[in-house]
C-alpha cells in the first residue's frame, strides 16, 4: 500500500510541474507507429523499469504500436560511446545503423546531459552535432553513408579474414521527432563532495539550446530540466535518484508521468508498483490486486526489451562481428533467432495492454 501511495503521489507531483503543457496540441501515437528511444544511460537503464513505455503502450492499445529501446550509456550526439574498440566515426555510424534497422516512425531523442559537462565553451559544438544528427535522422537517404561504411579503425573493428558484404540499408520513413531535455542535477540527493552548482547552470544552457533547435525543426520539445526543479529543490514524495543524476524506480515513474503530461496526454490513475533496490538488483514482489494488470504489461515489456538488447548488443560482439569473427562468427546466424521471441512478447504485450486499458477506463 505504501508503494502504491508513493506511485500515485509521484504521478500527481510530476503532472503539477508540467501542467502548462496541457494547453499544447497533444502528441499522439498513430496506428502501427514504430517508436524508438535513443540516447544515453537514462534510456539504457530504463529497460529495468519501463514505466514510460508501459504508459504509452496502454494509452495506444489496439493500435499496433511497437517500441524499441536503443539507449547506450555515455551516449552523445556524436556517438562516441557506441564505437566499441573503434573511433568516434564508428560510434556515429553505429548510431545511424540502429536507427535504420529499427525504422522508427517516431523517435525520442534524449541528449544533452553528457554534453553539458563541456560547459558554455562546448555549447556551439553541441548544437552543431545535434543538428548534424537531426539532418541524418530526417533524411533516410543519408543512411547508406553510415550503415555500410568501412570501420575507421579496422585493426580492432574488422576481422582481416572477413569478406562479408555490408548490411543492407532498409527503407524507412521520415520520423516524427520528440526532443527531450536532460533532467536537473539533484544536489540534495548526493554527498556534499559531489555538489557542482555550476552543472545545473550548464544544463540550463543546453536545455535552452535543445528547445531552440526543436522549435526551428518543428519537433516536439519536452522540458525535463524544469520538471526536476531547474536547479532548485522540489517537493518530492520520494528520493528520485541514486546519486543526484541516475534515476531510481521512483525517479523513473516521476519522469514518465512528466513526459506523459508534457506530451499533452493528460494523466491517468496509474497504479504501478515502485520497485525497491537499485538498478542492478531490483526484487520483484507480488503486486496488489489493482496493480496486477499494469504490472503484467511492465513485466512483459521488460522481457521484450531484454531480448532486443541481447539481439543488438550481444555480449560476444567481438567474436560475432568484429576482429575475432574468424573464431566464432558462424554463430552470428543465431542473432535473427531473437526476432520470434520479441514478436511473441509483443503479442502478449498487446493483449495485456488491452486488459490494463480496460481496467483503467482508457
């Protein structure tokens, strides 16, 4: 009961911070939309929580909408962290490749947190990089320049015996864009030694830059910096982070409710369970009766997202695709075998979402 009460308080609190978004035209998902979340660790770590995807899935039940989480810890608009033994160019090519593979009709971009550590001096470079990424995302014809590009650092990225052809470039639509700002650093949730008051000043600059880019591009902009206090303490029903920046379960629920409201979708009587434990050890408990339908959706989404993660980021990537491919590359044929499992989970998710929507009157 305490966890459910906390859940409701977090949703109400998040909605109160972004109430002004209700006057804007809602950003609604269309039948058969393919939604892809792209960004840094905030996105990647969400595969352990999935409140946002659960809310959007239930709201769009019966429409055949699907979701993919393509987050990568440490990611930036330049894609460095995706390089895997390569150079920045390799990471950026990998970023465009996963966008091409998932073929989004809607793409949520979560950038600005990691880049903001460069401060005011790095702002122009960030704006340039974000615009370059948007140029790629909004022009599918440019995918071919990156999907089949040879590695910039072939010693580590390519097996010298590999004669395989470059992967095909898939046709995709021009997606609708949602640009999400970084959250504000929660200085009241970390140790004194970790306080950096200037960092919220930096985040404010980068949030404003993202908003300007979104307005120029006609993209939907979601201000999560203000939701998280814009550098000032906010009234919280629970602690939202583990260290001031990485969200915990309560933080992800608060975040998801804020995004839902900022999208202009209003609010619903979500009764999710707020998980205890941290990202690496989240115990699962039997949910109360009025949370069973929602928690079933969330559990199925987690199972689907884990399978997709295992497909596009296999632990033995070096042996399957990179410079040790000559040792175990034959096993790469098993990667497409994840697809039936993912499709089966999506069928289960669709049925569970119908049931959850019915229980909520959506």
